[in-house]
C-alpha cells in the first residue's frame, strides 16, 4: 500500500505543553507500595523510595504526576498522610477495598517528585469532603507560614511551601462508582465554591474540573455543559478520562482507538466553546486528559470481588507490541490536539496498568508501552504541525473506516528539528510512505526508531525485560522527499535535523 504526507512548518496546530507527558500515581494496588516506595528494598533510598523506579521514571520523561487518585481520593483524608509516620492511622480504602497504612503520604510524594524531576498535580476530595478540607490542604501545602496549617507543615519538616500549582477538583464525580457521586448540578456548584475558597488561599493555582469519565457515559455532553455553566469563570481546565482495550478479538477497532480519542476531544471542545459563546466570555477552557491508557477492564472483576489486603496485585496488565502501537497512536492524538489539550496523564506509573513494572524485593523493568511514551516525550518539542496523511483506509466495527497510516509532527524553531511520529494500523500489510519536506530544506534523518515485531503478542517480563524494544529504522531524504517503509502494526519516531557540514 502507498500513502503520502506533506508537512509545512507554518501549518501549526499549537504549542506543545510539556505537561502533555504526565503520569499518575494512585494509592491503588502496587503503584505506591512496592512500586515507587519500598523501604528495605536493595535499591531504596533514605526515605524508602525505589531508586531503580526513580531512574526509569526519569528515563520515561514524565513531566507531571497526578496524585493521590483516582477513585482513592474521594474517600481519603489528607490529614492522614502528613506528620510523623508512626502517628498516621491505618484506614480502610473503600474505593479499592484495600488496607491503607498511610506510610507514604504527601511529604513522601513531594520528595519523590523532586527526586524524579516532575511537577505535582494534586487532587482534592470532593466526594466525602468539600470546601473546607480543600482550602485547608492548599493552606498546608502552599502558604509560607504564620498560619496554623502552614506552621503545621513546617513542624513536619517542610519549612518551605510546596508551591503546588495544579489542582484537580475531585475525580470522576459523574461516575456512580465514585464515593460521593453527584449530579452535574451538585458537583458544579461544589466545584465552583471550592475553587473560590482555594484561590482565596493561593490565587496563583490552576484548577481542573471533572469532565466525563468516558465518552460513553450516559450523561456525556450534558455533564460538561452543566458543570461549565457553574464553574466557567473559576477553573482553567476540564478533564477527560478514557481507557482502551481489545474486545472480542476486534483488533482492527483497537488499533483505531485514537480515532475515538480524537472524536472525544473534539466533542468536549465543542461543548466548552458552546458554553463560552452562551456566556459571551473571552476565556477559552483548555483540556486535561488526566487519565488515559490501554486497560483490559474486561479482565477486572470489580472492586467488590477484592479481599481487604494491603497493596494487592491489582490490574497488572502485561502489555504487548500491539498495545505499544496503540499507546503511541494515543500520544500522537494528544499532539494533534495541542491547541486545546494542555495536560495529559497516562494512568498509572508503576505496576497498575503501567509502563514500569517492579517486583517486591526484586527487579524493575520497562513494559512495551514504556518506549513510545519515553521517545515521544523526548522528541516532541516546539509546535505541533498539521499532519494529515493521504492514506488507504481500514474498516473497523467501532470507528468506521480509519486511516491506515496516522501521523503527528512537531517543529522546534529554536533547533530547526522536526519530530515525526507514525503508526501503521494494518494487521498484515506494510505501507510505503512518501513525506514531502520541501518546505523545510536541508533536513536529514538523524534518528529513526521503529517498534514492530513478527510476534505482535510479544511482551517484556522480569525474565526477558528487553524482548520488545525499538530498533533502528531506515529512510533518507532525497530532493526534499523522505520515503519510509512502515511495517504492519508498527510505531515509528523520527528526528530530522539540518545535515552537518
């Protein structure tokens, strides 16, 4: 099959916000305990943080980490997570039917983010709590001193404020599974009042209101419109959550998941802009896609089937080459919507549907999905460009006909480098792609990474941690045209730069 793509550095979508490359740490399963935190592990540091996982987090290129949930936050008390560890209570976590000892809390997380080189994104509990607790947490975390809660933080050893900039106003409050689930009117009013109180403590913070937990939610669209009607003047971002999986052997639809993600983003943008027009506002709401990933939810029996235990092995999906190609395409869709999507968090970081796996007392390793995230975070910079290939299409049950070849591109004015990301969704056919680069004379391929395999089910394990890794691709620019062969079910990342004299 043949496809073509023309790129022009002046055809720009938007600036790449580095917060697109965020992750998510929730008190769920083994994400925290024996994931990022394991006192007594051979690689543990002075606080019990796993240095091997920290090193992989830095390699992954994570810029932002959302914490502490997720469903967990809607039943949590932030006060339980601060102060001397010996004084912290053990609680029942009703979200995931787990025993929560609170030995890892806010102080440990903020130290972890500093050592990982990431920004913190904190969620407040608007499920079982509300305005007072949310404002109190901002005071504890961000106020310099001289008040009861800021001085309490200082007495706990954090003399300087944490300066947490980004805050989530609850989590998935549209979901009946959520502790403290609310109607759109109930949540919208609570979110607006909480936002105002939190900003009275720290006017510099940025706030994210809950959008829909998935595009298929029965309240989707009406939820966004109602919540924004209450909160439009008080928030900066609206959230989206979505997970993708292969159902009933329908691999073609699974490989086309990014088409559904793109439609979801476009529909939320349309709803937000409708509210903007109705309010005659000059403000534009941007989006925070702060939970996304491949998750085989059909394999999960639900939290009601879980026993009460500490750090159970929970939804530790093992990812294949196919999963990595889908993750690569989802990242490309976020880049393609850089004009409106400012923040994104792949859920989660360690063990729980994660790019990083670890064993208690044992090794850590990269899942197949680690690689497209790490290289996209490393290469994507500057402005997202319009990248719309002319491509054959493939029929899918879930999305109709989808392009066989998907593309995303960024151009960095400072370095003159072009980053190009490509997916071939075909199950069995390679595609020859012609890329017209004549508007950017002098570019040559500096790096081409290609992730594919004769066995699309191949995975990485503790025993074989490098079974799935990107290899070197080919391709040269001749007379301003780049020709590439894209294997079936593959993801590619290229960096093109000026040829060295």
